């Protein structure tokens, strides 16, 4: 038996309470703070707080700790790199780690085209850079994004984001020329249709309505899409959805940008979620799990569109040598061990989630790939009315029993553990979720 979850004190404990109070006295009021978890240390899928309580992590710092917390190989790579030098601006100078990571990302990116890579500090920076490159490469101005999408909080990325109104409130005007359309969210189809008999109406409507009434496709630089929507509710579109978007882009000379900040680097059981659909994007953005916790992101573009010149884009800290070392170690571990494990454990969790659906009528939908699984809760399966209160109660109750979870979308629970979990971890998580659902619904 593992030594976690193990709750020793009231949650939060006295040391945690003191740090929470100190934090709340000084940090910006914009921070979310899902629950009062005050981390002291972490290892693998275990997180320990300052009071000695141990938790099973099923949110991985929002899908960041891909190889688990403090993986020895990643830690050693970080230590070795830090002992050599901490920084030299990669926009202006050279070092092997940056060249090696760019080479590796280009090699693992989907499709046969030669790629060029720009390294950033985060996902939102990767999205901003992709927007700039798309405009530069096409000479066009506008973008298409999707309802429910999340691409970041800096102004360009925020303009693409359509997740929660509070992310936009009082920050306007946002970037002009961004058009939002419904996503391929079959469980909650905006058009009241059913796949596959719908003929992918949600894609066809772009040409029949958006391009006919609102924007000339010759003005559209790129379509930004999450192959699996993250903050929108871990929504998996139909298998033919991304290929249909690819075909639409090709018809009109529009670039297809896949935002894999949350779904990339092995989380879905393939290196990238768009690999499942056999689609090669023009640009792909990554971050989160790329560095196993170190701040690093990237956008990977076909060489044919990477035509901008020296100085057109840059970053002081992007591709930091220590972060590059962490990313290279992460990719190696994911390729050698954790892709297969994500697929295996994902199948076990999906089976367990579907068993929950058989037991609890409040489970409306179960969807996912690998270790990116969404369980959507409803008040009534017939009406599909969202049940956000249940999700909040489940997340908070599970936390107090030693399981770290997060919600997503209107009323979905996301399962996004480190890719290192085993069958005991999966069984423990499902048991706690089942117990909390019984407490909340019976």
C-alpha cells in the first residue's frame, strides 16, 4: 500500500492556514486559489502539504507535471544545467540545449514537413507568437477561434479565448478581427444536431454563414483550435472534425493552428492530440507539460511559413537553458515510458468513469483520450442541464479526502494526473470520486 493519500490534520492544517493568511494579505486579488493546498514537497503523483498531509494528484498543476513531481531524471538535468550557467539570451546567442530542443520538437511534431521552432516562457506567449507569425506569413489580419476555448490571458491570446466572461470583463477593447464560432461539442451541439448525421454542420457553417455574411475568408490568417478543449470542459470533438478544419483551411489559404498547450507532450497517449486525427497543423503551440514544471513553451511552424527575418520576434528568457534541459529530459521520458502508460492508464480510468456513469444518473457524459478525461455532470440526463454545484462540491470534498481534482467548463470534472500514475493510483482516485458522489447525491 502507498503512503498516500494520508490526511493527518484538519484541512487546511494550522501551518497551511498561516501561509494562506500571509498569501492573502500580500498577493494580487486576481489569483483563483481553487482550494487551500499549501505544498511543501511532491514526488511522482504524491503531493505533501506543510502540515504533513499527503494527497494523490489528479490535476498535475493543471496538466504540467507530465513526468510526475520531481522526477529524478528531470531534476538531475536541471541541476546539471544550472551548474553550467543559468542564462544567456537565446534570441541573441547560441547554446546547445536550445538547438537540441528545437531539433527535437521539430522531429516529433506532426506531419512530414520540415519545421522551425521558437521557444517561449509559457503557453500564452507561444500563442501570441503564433498569431504574429500567422499574420506575417499570410499578409492577412483576422482570426477564427471557438466558443469555450482557452488560449491564454495576454491580450492577443485573451482575444482568442472564449471560456469565461470574467476573463474578458473590463479589459476591452480586445484585439479586433477575432471571430468566435461553435466548437464540435457534440454533447451540447449549438445547432441541436447529432453526429455523424449532421455532416459536421459546425464546420460547414463557417463557409455557409461566417464567410458569406461576416468576414471574407481571404482576410482570415488562421484558425486557432484546441484538438481537445481544456478549460472548455475537456471536450473531444468527433474524429473527422480536425480533418474537416484542415480541408477548409486548405481551400481558403488559411493557416491551421493547433493549440496543444494542455493536450500535448503525451497527455492523450500520443505525443500530440492532433496525431489521433492524422492532421498536420501549420503551427502547433506547446507548453505546460513540456518542462515537467519548469517554465517553457514553444510554437512549431512549417518551414514554408517561417519566413520572417531576424529581429521580427524575440524573447529575453524564452528557451532558458535550464528549462531546455528539463524539456529534453521530459520528452525522453515521455517517449520511452509514459506515452504507453498514459494510454494504458487512460483506458483504465475511462472504464472506471463509465462505470460511474452507470451508477450515478448525474453523470451526463464521459469523454477523453489517454490521461485527459472529462466527466460532465448534469441535473437531469434528459435536459442536460449543467450541475456546476455538484462539481464544486466534489472537488472540495475530494480535496479533504486527499485527492486533488479540478473542474472545467460549465460542469465537468477533469482527470489530468501525471503520466506516471499506476493502477493503484487510478483505483484510489475512482474510489474517492465514487464515495463523494454517494455523499453528494444519495
